[in-house]
């Protein structure tokens, strides 16, 4: 057994683990051991479907010390007019470069890929050796929330006599089926639908099984660059005003939809899901071309000629290829304390922004001396599941923001953090205008929180 010492032992080299280690190493003199089951950094990105892309601009993703992408606006396709969305291959290459060119050359990071963490500081390497790490400060758990993509597990329903594949298999050569049946309602299912439409599959050959419809975020409102500053700030203002004027939870979502903060594919269907997926209007228009939408709950079984769902049986004529897109994606809904004794449990501290959250947690670990302060700045925001969670996560995030606003040192860090959406939005305005924007937000967030609490209590 080999024995080594380090300040931190980080379990997982996925996106959040990389963002945490990058900030910690650049803002402290800490030594870090990273252990990961994967063959390369990137976590679920290394096993995602080959046509996966970010659904938020590349400018907001990755680690603080290295830009992702070329900071360009797409001129063609369904993201035209908006900043680029990195492909899965780009993201994987990026995280490998961060590890090889930024972290390992410091001499303070040790990386064990293809290895299993056994607990108590013990690592079993791919070659079968055991390494024991004496951790001087903390273990960092990046796996608590959990991210699952379809390729990581079989379909959660019975498959008998038909072909059912994850989206990873879509580009593979095969006899052309009469029908493609996309099972799932989240971002992965939307990606699969858009990929098929982009490659010339007629909408009439698509069946979309949606156990529930989702509220979606508007990509036009989450853009970097000076030309989008007004849009981003208008979206923030619309959220605050919608909460202020809402007479009920239902009225709130009506206002959020009317102002373009939230979108939905079918305006005649009331969404019962919210998972932070982001779309463009062009993508919405394409998805609306699919008319054969099955809303009978979750699939229980698929077999030749039919599907059995919670709400009934549906005939499926001809040959069909089923594409399973039902993996939970964001993972665990619950939260736990971020900083506890010798453990840091990475979670989201800003709504739907896991890599920014991981970087901020690392900054707080390096910059503040006691866990009471650290935890006060890093109240975990649960991953949303249902529309009412929009209120819950906004409330928690607003409380975090108010604490950050009161700390000039934290605000200085936020102003320079590449992963911080608001730093992009306010970076192109004068310091005086920025102070005014921050002052308005600070003054209105407390009242917004009071109203959110009232709406939650009533709804």
C-alpha cells in the first residue's frame, strides 16, 4: 500500500469537481488528490450521447481559470444569434486540458483516474494497487447530488421484442424504422427530437411520450456580451415584478410566461415539471412540429405493436425504434449542509448553476475561516422537480445573494468570476450603473422573499 498526504481528497472529476479544484488551487496553496472512476475528467460528459451540447452559453461553463469555446455567436442553426453552445466532445477535451495544462503542472494536484474510492482515505487504482491518503483538511464529495444519463442504466420499464436504445445509439447505422418513439420529457428527449428533425426525419414519424410537460427557460435571457445586457437585466426585473404582482402561484406562472421568463412547448398544456432546461425560440418551433404526443403517464412496458403506460395502452404501427431518455439527469432532490467538520459536500448554491456553485464553494473554503460563515454563504439550493420548486429555489438563492451583497470581498470575487452570469451582465456597464443595478436588486430581494414565502404558504 502506498501512503500519501494531501490537504484535500476530492471524490469525482466531473464538472463540479473540476470547478472546485480549479478555484481552490488558484486561490490557495492547498494540495489535492482527485480520484475518479472515469478514464478522463468530465464525469457524465464522457458517456453522454455524441450529439449532446450545452443548453447554456459556453461562457458560463467549465472552470474559472480557462475559457470554454471561442466567445463567438452562432450564425446558423437553431441557436443562431446566440453565443455558442459547446458540444460534448468539446467539453471533454476542455476538462482534459484543464487537468493536463492547469492543474497537474502546479505540482499540487494528484489525479487517479479509473480508480475506486473505498472510504477512509483509501483508493483502489485500476491496476489493483491501494493508495491511502492522509487528509489534512477535508474530503470533498462531488457525488452527493448525482447525475445520471441514459447510457448509465437500462430503461426503467419492461422491453420485450423491440429495440430500445439510449440516445447514444441514434447515429449508429441500422435499418430505418417506420417510427421513432422518444420516451421522456426533459432536455435529453428534446435533444433527441431535435437531432432527428435536423437529420430530415419527418415529424409525422415521431411519437413523443411525455409523462408531463415542463416549464423551460428562455436562452435569450441568459446570454453574455454587451448586446444582451438589457435582455438579461430585463429578465431579472420581470421575475421580480411577476412575484410582486402575483395573486397566487398560478397567477405567478402566468406572469412569468407572459413576460417570456418561462416558456413551454404547448401553450394549451399546464406544465407539471420544472428542471432548468433552456431552449431557444427556434428550437421551440421545431419541437412544436411533433404532433403525436402521448400524455398517459410513465411507460410500463414496450412490445411489438404497443406501449403500456400508467394511463392506458397505445398502438404503435410498423417497426419502431424506442429511444429511452428517462434518466433523472440532475439527480437527488434533497440537500445537506455543505461544510461539516472534515467534509465538504458539493451542491448548487445558485439556481441551476452547478459549476459556478462549486467554484464559489471552493472560494468560500479558501477565503473564510469558520464553517458558520461558510455555510451562511452557501445555503444549498435543491434541484427542482415541479413548478412550485421555482419559488423554493428562487427564495433560497435570493437569501444567498443578500448575504453576498453585504460582503464587499465576496462581491469583488463575484465581479471577476468567469462562471458568474451576473458579472457578464453588468461587466459592460459603468461602475456607477452597476452600483445602481446592485442597489435596486438588494432593495427588492427582501420584499420578493417575503412574497415568495406567502405564495408558498398559500399554494
